[in-house]
C-alpha cells in the first residue's frame, strides 16, 4: 500500500498537478487521472509534450482518432536523441556495462555522447543517410546503445537481433530491411561458455548484399576479414552530435513479431511516438528519474532492451549485461543489482520461480538497500511468486508486473507508485491507454474474462509494418475482430478495484465444457510444484466435437513423471485452478519450445495437433530449440 509520502513524491502526482493548473480539473487519485487521459486523448498527449518540455509545439496533436491511420503531431520536428543529450550530467555514469565475469565498465555521459557523435560521423562517411537502415547483431553491451543512438541521430533506422539468434534467424529479420551497415560483435559469453559468432556473421553478411560495411566489436578476440574495427572508428574525438530533425512519425527502429508461422513482421515505430510513450512509461508509471540506476535483464532481440534505453531519456543510469542471470549461481541477477546499486530491477516470472526452487534469499545474501522496485514481464506472475519477492527481496519493494508488447514497444498495464499492488494482479492501465475487456460481441465485461482491447489510439502504435504497402497485414493483425478497435490477443479480467488480471493469449484459450481458462492460470500452479521444471498446456478442438487437453511436463532434474507425480499435478489443478480444467493426459516431454523472445509455442503446436503440416505452422528459425519440434510432431491426439 503506497504511503502518503509515496503519493506526494511521485512524478505522476506532479504531472497531475501540472494538468490541474492547465485545465482546472481535479484528480483525487490515479484512476481519475487515467480516466481524463483516455477521455481527452489530444489533451493528454499534448500535456505530456509540454510537461517534458520537448520544444515549441505547433499545430494539432492528432488529425483524427480513427484506427488504423491516426496521424500524430503532423507539424512536429524532433529527434529521440535530442532528449538524451539534454540529460547529460557529470555526477553519475550514463551506462554501467556488466560482464558475466563480474567486471563493470562505467561510461560517463560525456563518453556516451562523444562516442555517439564519432560513430554517427563514421556512419555518414560510410554513406548512411536519412532513412537508410543500420542492423545490429550484438549482445547487450554499451556499444549496442551507442550504435542505436548514432543511427537515430542522423535519421537512419535501427534494427537489431541478439547473438543467441542463428544467422538464418537474424537474416529472416534483418534481411527484409536491406541494411547498409552491419554492426556486430565477434561473440559473447553465456553460462560460463564463450560463443564464437564469426561463422554466423559471415553467413549473415553473405545474405545481406546491400551492406556497404561491417563494423566489428571485439569481445572474445576473434577476427574477421574485411571489417571495420569499432575501436578504430571511435579513435577520433567525436565532438558534439549533429542531430537531424525528423518528422514525428519518421522511423526510429524496426522490431519484429515472433515469426512462428512465416517471415517475422517488421514493426516500424516512429521517433515521436516512442519518445512520448517511453517518457510516460519510465517517468510517470515507473517513477524512474535522475537518481535511479535501471537494470532490466534483456537482449537486443527483445523490446525490453529498447525500453531500458529510455532510462537515458530521464537522466537515469542504465545497466547493460552480457551473460546469464543464473551464472555462476542462480542468484547472479541479484548480485549484479547489488554491485551496480540498482534501484529498479526487471526480470521474468520464470527467473523468479527458478530462484524459489533454488532456495535463493536475495535480501540475506546481497546488499539490496538501493532497490526500490522490481519489474516483471514476459508472462503472468503467480501470487505466490509476488509474495516470495516480498518476503525474500524486501517488503518495502513493490512488484510492478507489466503487460504490453513489441507492437507498442511499451506496456498497456502495470504498476504506478500511487496505486497498491495486489499479488497476481497488475495495478492499473497506463495513462493514455484506453484499455477494456470485451466479449466476442464487442460488449465490455467486468469481473470476468474478456479480450484485451484498446479503443483509442496511442502514438507508439506502429507507424506501419515493413513492406506492407496497402496496410492489409497491419489491419489484419489488430483490427480484424473489432473494426476500428485494437484487439491485442490477450485474455484479461478487469477487477472491481481497477486492477487487471492477465490470463494468457486468447488464441490459445482452454475452453472445457464452455468454461474459458487462460493457460497462464495452469502454469502458475503446475510450475510451482518442485517436481516440474516447465509445462505446456493445449486445448485442441478435434473433429466431431471432440476436445483434447494434454499437459506436457518437463520433470525437474532427477524426477520421474510417475503416476504419483501425475496425480499430484491433477490434484493441484483441481484444487487451485478448476476441476473442469484437469488435463486429459499428462505427458513427459524433453523440453518446451519457445519463440526467440521466450513465449511458449502454444498456437503453432495446437495447429500441429489439429492436423496441419509442421512446415506450415512454425518456422524453425523462430524457435529457441527447433529439435524439439520433431518430438511433438510424433505425437497425435487420441482417435
């Protein structure tokens, strides 16, 4: 429960006072401010621009509120990098670069901006100009941040993959853009092992005939022919960054859909939409500012990498980490948080569960006195995990679960310093997010499961999809079910106190006997069992009205999936979830396949079991362990 001091000192409270001074409206609590923000879309986003002093604002905030096709700030000229430059300071580093061996490199703001200027100049010398694409194939290191900022500063377009992607997986994404320059590293370290990526880099370069140059960051001491060395390009002092003003919707970066059923869709976001959304999400929702050190465990393949860079927009120090969160021991992430003095740490429900099963006690073994918030995303956080964080990280440290997506490179729902945290629930919709839960007929529902919809536009919604000239793929992705309304594809419940419960993807819903259940509800209780390492549940409609609901289980090390263990799993689901959603079968599996960003491969496997060919339901390059696909393909529903 937030204290009076929390509420008074929160940045969102200051913003509410700013809006009150402009409009005369009063906001007794966060939910009243949220309601105003979605009732007055232009007023809210215009106020946000002025609150963060982004420059003189001329013309309309938006042309219309129709989706898709909304045009934001049509007269504006700006650049994302301008806001980073404005935050330069001398009393704190800009970036702390951490390696798996525990070493930490401090990059001052002056060094960050000088390196950005130098690399921007190098890009221009290599022929990169406004609208050209620069591709990154990099681990989560400071050089990746510098390369992005330099690219954006000249009006070029950034796009990146982490080096856990194979050459083909990276090519499926970056190859669409015909990049002019590739920025890469010779390898990375993970789990105590060195991964030499020079072979993949050569294959990637061979598949990118548009490249004028490759820039190589040395991480493991490997060499490649015909590349430009990063250190040599940055040898000359950079001076001030020559920032190119661009239109509000000028492309900033291209992110990607999971690509499980074909070539990943390139999702294009604009400078202005990302800037406004990230200022709101970081400063007002997460209350991150100039006194903070922001560490989210992530990779350049995942939108949270882009989100963490937004810490620089408010003058915070950000932490980049190249390595495993669980090496050399399970509590490695908490050790990094202590070493860097992190005030905000972000991780996943899976990592929290691993800590629980390993008996980790972070508050006992690490100095987390600076920590004031734990962020969670990737999937739903069970109430038991939220309570574990309270007891083992700190009762004064709120847990801010967030849910959103690559689609808007931010969150729709999450925590806010002025609203309580209820275990297993997300505290509130973000400001400016006209979120609702609808039934299949488009009627709002409360206290029951519905489709997550956004009924009014947000500026960080995609400008367009790459190579989607008529906009049909963009339309079909979000607006096919409810015309003019964004359907995100998640099941949620809007609770009576305004919080949100997320149940999982609506296209993988479990529908037994007419009762709908999200897969996340099953995972929360099954994966908490010590005998279970991971699980995958599917609800599969079969011919003649039949329905098959298998639960695939990866047993914990040393555990055999005996009838006794299966009975315990069933009893747990029956008692803690629903007797109607006890699985038809529990099957021991060698592993659970995921997308490259960690999502379980529920929908493609469901289609596979419904009779579709494996080659048509999933692209192997989009899967973290493609070898598992063959194992699942050998199984079939009961006749």
